[in-house]
C-alpha cells in the first residue's frame, strides 16, 4: 500500500500453519483471512499479497476451503459455468456446506444452479440492465442531494449519515416502497443485514435479525397483494408482470428476490461509498484531480472497486475432481476466490497498490464473473458516482475528521463501521 494508506504493513499474525519452505513466517490461513481478524480487517492487502506469492492455491484446512488469490485463477473459476453454487451439493465439512447452506431451505439466486438460477435471473434481470438503470440516475441524485443537504458544516460520521442511508432509500424507491415507510423499512433492512452478514456473535442481533426478516417478509407479501390489483412502475410490479413471458414468479419467489436485492445491494453499495471517500481523502492529489475534471468520476469508481474491493470474496463448488496449479481438489470442495487479491495481482496491474483514478486498465473482479455476475453492478456504480459528486459539491473542503475510523468486521466484506470526515464550505 502507499505510505498514506491505512496499512499496518505487517503480514499475518503468527499462529497459522508453517510455510512449506519452513523459512518464512507461517502462511496466513482460516480466520486470519477474514475481516473477523483485526489485522486483516485493518488492511487485508499485504496479507493477501503474501499468500498469493507463497501459496496461490491455498488449502485452508481450518475453514474447509481452497483460497485462490491469483487474478487469472480467480477469473477462470468464476467464469467456469460447470462449477456449482448450491451449497447442498457441497461436501460435508467444506466451507460452503457448513457456512452457506441449510438442507431444509431453498437457496437464493446467488446460491442456485441452473436451470433454477437461469430462470430466476431471467425473470428479474430486466430492470437492472444499463438502459433501465440509467433512468434512475436523476432519482439517485435527488436522494443523495436530500440526504447530504441535511448535513451541517463540521465533523460527521460519513457512514451513518451518507453511505448507509442513500442505498437503502434508493432500493426502497426502486421496489416501490412508500416514502412514509422508508424509515421503518431501513430499520428492518439494517437489522436483517446485520444478521445475514455480521460476525453473529451477539445473540440479540440474531433474534433482532429474525424478527426483522419476518416483518420484511410480511411487508413484501402485503405489497405484492396491493400491486396485483393496482400495478405500478416499480420493481415489485415488474416481477408480478407476466406479460413478456409465459413463466411467472410465485409470491414466495418474489419475496425472496426482494430480500436478496436488499441484502445484496445495501451493505455492498454503502461500503463502496465509504471506501471511495476514504481513498480520495487519503490521496488528496487524486481528489484534486477529480475536482478539476469531473469527467473522471466513472474511472474513479472503477478504480475504487479495484483498489478497495467492497466484496472481498466469492466462491464456487468444484463440480469434479480437478487440479489447479498442481493442487488436487476434490469434487464438492469449496473454491473460495479472493476478489480483493485478484484486484491487486501485480501480474495484471502495474503498481497494484497505487490508487490512480486515471488508470488505463480499469477491469476488475469486484462484481464477480460468469453466470452469477452481480446483477446490481450498474445501479451500484451510478449510486456511488452520484453520491460522491453531490458530496464534493456540498463540501468543497472535505477532509479526514479527528474521530478517525473503525472498519466493520463482516466476513467477505470490506467497509467501515464509522468514518469521520470534516465537511467545510
Ligand atoms: C458495490 C456494490 C456491489 C458489489 C461490490 C457487489 C458484488 C457482488 C458479487 C461479488 C456478487 C457475486 C458474483 C459472483 O460470484 O460471480 C454479486 C452478486 C449479486 N449481486 Fe451484487 N454487488 C453490489 C451491489 C449490488 C446491488 C446494488 C444489487 C441489487 C440491488 C446487487 C444484486 C446482486 C445479486 C442479485 C447477485 C446474485 C446474482 C446471481 O447469482 O446471478 N448487488 N454481487
């Protein structure tokens, strides 16, 4: 990382397995490769670089998975349509089986295989296409303007006041939730996300998450009923609309897609907004460049997605016995792909740890790849760009606040719990 990055510079802590060469520090493994570990949470990149260099197809015995860190390996795994995502096909004891699935529950689209996955994705994908999403730009800007104009000059927490509320309001509007219910909707959505993605070590959070998701399910069912007799222009209505196809989603499927969109779209986009502001404030030269040339906004968002990747990991399940880089992997084992490591692979990106909003090659793995490629990528990019632009206009002098930051400990995500900024005119 650059000298002005949050890097602690230290590779892994010391109680993992010893390296096969017996000479260097132990190879980082298990929890050391997750945001639950304080060193990884603060700065995963030197740890992942160490792993990529010494053990690029790493058998993580602690968590039952193979961790891949090279760009090309990650891309190949994601784009292989034969690999599975359904945790019910995973080997008992493997990461996917133990942490992602429940035998008694139909998984969400993200964890489904064809033909079920293809069917669902086809039925919900239309409102997420670039043209359809472009219509949301103005609305996203209005939401960002409303939220940001309420902020007073001075020090404030960017996450609580900007990065968290904006994506929730945008997705609520997209789904067609009435404005007076947004506050309640946000409370349910936050509690339910915390249960789905948080470290889950507080039993009170688990109970609150279960209650919130019951409320959300009931709420979505009522909303579906309303739209049956009186359809609107929103996403829920479009999921009910069967005109373009002879297939249709059941009510339960619509409820579960709405929940997935909420869970998949909120935390991730909040993290992207927080990571963007952090990268720009820690690299004032880049921020000045962007202020001088707002045409660089799109490139800036792509560079943040690469440089400080909001979803650090995705995964697939090996569909057959195979060998990657000489490592034998059995059918049903978890292939855990590190998107964050792939995005910093020096074999692909010159100076990978440099934040450069004018970088020529802006491709990255931040939205995954292949058949499960993120459905909300265009929406997320647009929301981040509009939020950054409104924030920079409102506070021509924006800098780091005295209260500092705290990273969140959500496994597989990279983002802030709090991030203090000083907003001045
Ligand atoms: C910066 C924001 C976001 C990031 C970094 C992100 C990242 C990802 C990643 C890594 C995957 C898995 C892809 C794979 O394994 O190949 C994914 C899937 C998905 N994302 Fe996003 N996402 C973001 C925002 C959103 C938003 C705003 C929505 C919707 C409102 C969304 C909806 C989905 C859905 C539905 C899937 C499952 C797609 C499938 O299985 O076919 N995401 N996302």
